[in-house]
C-alpha cells in the first residue's frame, strides 16, 4: 500500500487522504512535548482515513505511535474522557499502552481546510491545559506489546481464524469485567463517536436533535421511508463503559493471544452486550462484498468462538442472551450518523457522506432484513446459549 493512500469509503479500496501526512517537525515536537527524546526513524505510516498516524523509533530505541486529529474532531476534553478510561483499565491489568497528548498549531504541511489556529500550549509533558485551542491534537502512546498483525487490513475484516476470534472474545470479556467499577457519564454527541440506541427511528431522531448537519442532510431525504425497523428492549441490562470499536485491527497479538488493546476513540457508556454485538458486526460479515453485490461470507465459526471466548470470562445474563441477536442491526447506526456529521462538518466531503448513508448505514440495516440476516441472528442466539 502506498504511504500517500488510505482505505477508501467508496468503490476504490484506496483513496487520497483527507489530511496531510505528518511532517518530521510535527512528529519531533509531539514526541518532545509528551515523552521527550528525538525520533530516529519513521517505521510505518497508517492507512486509516480519519487521522494521520505514524510509528516512530526514538534515538534511545523506544518505539512510539504518533496520531494527529483535528481539534474539532477530538479536543482536550474529549481525549480526557478516553484517557481516564484507559488509565482505569491499565490499573486493572488490561494491556492498554500508556498514552499522552499535546495540542499544536505548528502543522507545516498545506491544509485543504481552514481549521483555525491557536496557541500551542502544554503545561508539562503529557498534560493539557483545558483552554488549549490548537488546530490539531496529537496523541502519542507507547507501542503495545505484540504483533500488529492486522495493520494492513480494512477495519471490517474477519479474524485470521477461529482461534484469533476466541482470544478476542476472552479479552473483551476481561475488559468489560475491569470496566465494571468505572463511573463516568455518557459522552456528548461528537463527530465520529458511536452511541447506543435500541430503535432505528429514535436513533435518527436523537442525532437530528443534536447534529445540525445531519438534520439538514436527512431533511433532504425521506429517511423514514428508507429505514427498516428494528427494536431491542434494553431494560434489565446495566450501563457500562465499553471499547466501542472491537475488531482485529485494534488488537495486538502473540500467536493467537491478544496482548494489547488499542484505539479507544469510540469508547463510551453503553452496555456490555451492545459492545459484544458491535464486535460481532465488525468482523463476522463481509460488508465490502455485500456492497459490491457479492455474498456475505458470514463466519459462523468465528462468531461462535468469539462468544464462547467471551463467556469463558464473563458469562452473559439471561437478559443479555436474549438481547444479543436483537441488537446486531442497531449497533452501527450511531457511529454511521456521526460519521456523516464528520464528513459534512470537518472533512467537507459530501460525497463520502452520501456513501456513508446509502452503503454503510442503509446497506447494513437492509441486509438484516434478508433471510441470511435473520439466519445470522439465529446463529448468535444459539451460540449465546452454549
């Protein structure tokens, strides 16, 4: 994959990046303000489209990951929400790399959009002042333990095999158990942030009320006629802070064992069973093939392994067993509506907003109406009872 290209939303698997590549100067300043030291080499550049990311090796041999995001996407307050959850999990022996952040207005590459400029402020390495208004926010974290085996894979890819899926389920169960005593409110409606909903129409209404760009976008469409109806009864399940984006590319590996968990950008207060349903939806269905008119390639063996691995650590309650298949059509709605918001307000890319709506939002929902979609929920129901 060429360094200057990223995973695409549309028909092309690769696309030109929205954001300029991180420069050597940016990387050096971000590292100096968070960890200290000087980068000796860039080891890789990420292909994820929503931020700019590099892996670097320092003069002393330490290896870090530097990630740059527009401050309008993740500001100091938003990152603080994620980092407090990460610290909570680290104390409870969940293998999450230590992360720090800084704000900068010193981007040297030409920008395609005027994001505004502000002061580069950092009270001390790894600490951010709440009033920081830099154009970009930089997250810098240690490289996690293990092999980044899925880095070159599209996020919606299956696991390599049943053993990887089972190990991912075990680690997700561990994370949910560790999160049980983390007490924080749900996050506000931000761009690119998943949210939990139990009804399709109400999910759309929730986002319309909180995202003016989505309200305008949907106001030009007969969205009530577009959407199928799904509902799940969330009464009887406790709220829980969860990862929100559990798939193979956000895990590091040693053989078939998960050794690190990364990327908490979608973490929020949902429920354990909602997060488990998200994990299944992310990896068990070939959405790229479906979008192109091909088969779903449902990985029933991986679904069963993931659920069995999860339940070996944290058995599902009767209410969660009942809910899991019902939640599957609902878990992607909140994220996709927030992604439409991102494309309209930050990336200024109306074409990708259209793709997000028709291919990734309606396409997912409508597939669950098919016979194969109903059969998948039967598979999940049976697997959760074992």
